[in-house]
C-alpha cells in the first residue's frame, strides 16, 4: 500500500505560556477540545534543539467543526526566543496560518466587536474571495478564509487551520516539493506584483510572487472527514534576499514551528521522501507516547528548511472520563472513522 494523507493534523505554535494560549485560542477560534496535554522532555528533536533534550509543555487542541489543530508548545527548561528581526512577507518559513470561517465578513465584524487585534481591514484576495488578517497576543498572524467543508457543530464561526502562507526562495522548486510529496498539485492562481490584500502585513507593500495551491485528490484516512481539505499559499519576495524566520533559533521557540500532516504508511512515505531528495531528519521509529495519545512521527525540511511533520496516529482519547481510547492500529487505515466516534470528543470540550 502506498502512503496517504488524511489532512493537516496541526500547526505547531511556540508560545511563552501554553495554558494561557489555549484559553485564548478557545475564545477566539473555538479550539476547545484538548486531544492531549503533556509535560515531558522532547528528546528526539535534537537536530533542532541545540543537540540537547528540552523540557516542554504541549497541548494539542482541535475544533470539532473541522480543520486541523494547534499544537501549543511551551519550553519549560529555557526561555523561548523571538525572532531577532521583524519577519516580513516572503521571509522563509510559515508566515501565517489560514483559519476557515463559516462567514468571513461576519467573523470580521465579530472579532472587531471583541476588540481583537485586527491586522487588516476586510479585503479580497486575487481570486475575489473575502479575507482578513489578525494577530494573536503573541504576534502570530492568522488569515481568515471561507471554509469549503465542515464536520461537527460548535458555537464559533471558525473551524481549525486549513493551510498556511509560507515564504520560499525558489517558487518552481517549492511548488514541485509541495506537489510531489504533499499532493498540492493544483494551482489556483500564480500572480506577481504588489497586492492590496497584503498591504497591512509586515513587508506587504513589496512586490511578491504568490501561488495558491490545492490538492486535486480528496484526502483519505481515519481523520480525513474531520481535517478536511486545505490550501497552501507560497510567497516569493522580489528585489531582496529573504531571511529565515527561525534563523539562529530552536524548534519550539516563538512562532509557527512546523506544519504537520496526518498520514498512513510511514515506511512508504519515507522511501518516497528519500527518492525526492528530502530524507527524514527526525524519526521516532515506532510508537511515541504523548500521554493520552500515541503515534509514529517524523520530520522533513522543505527546500528552504521549513519543518514539515508527519504523524501516523496509533491511539487517541475519545471519552477521557471513562478512559475510552481508539486503537487505530487495529483498523483499516484507508477508511474514515465513523463521524459519531470523533463527535463523541465533544464531551472533552473545555468550557469558559
């Protein structure tokens, strides 16, 4: 069996306080279901943590309306470092996270009324779709876009992350990478210039080439219906040399630390990545215990060093109150889980 991708499982976010961040993301985006919460040592990420194991506190939070999750990540053995400069549009790495909304215009008005930190006014992207940008309390940028598919119910207008804006240095090389390995094989638009919808962002007045990618094939696997479809927008700045957002910093420092995909058949994926010139740089080899969840994880780098994580999920909690966990190693990995199983996770919801 060849490998398959169920969708974007989560965006990793390095922040100074995981508990406070989880509370803010619950209120702002409805990310109110903790899949796991664990304080432990990150012993396998040595290539990206200065060669030493580092203690951390992590929370994986999801929104049952659909989309990916947030892996909210806090160092507890050192002080997480910010970038030494203001990252600008086109700098190399994950510049912002795309969040899906039932109604982008209504989300804008709601967030404005709540006095959240809006970066831009309501604008239209090159495809004519409504969008806007906002900050969390830690300076991370989020883009609100129209959601194309939904899973469960929730009070929030938003679902989880459905993509990212990623700075690249060579557009053709990066388009090939995200298409060949991650299945983003459809170009929605490919435009170069200075764009009105980007003007309010740091570096947003510069000329850039922007390519929006989608996957033509539906995602498959246990969590594919929950995670849904996704998009990536690649940005290549013109007229200056971009800097790496995480230059001279560790994975887990402040900002968007990785983009993670839920997959099936890690061994086949490893062979494919090696064939394409992007071998695993981290590999947990077998099942890795995250307290209430477990799985096999690995990392590769995109052509500019942006970290892409893969997780083959082995176990997740469904009803924590009664200790009900799903053992995914005992089922057909190509088939989506029954909706009712995942929707039962609503009983784990943290209410404010």
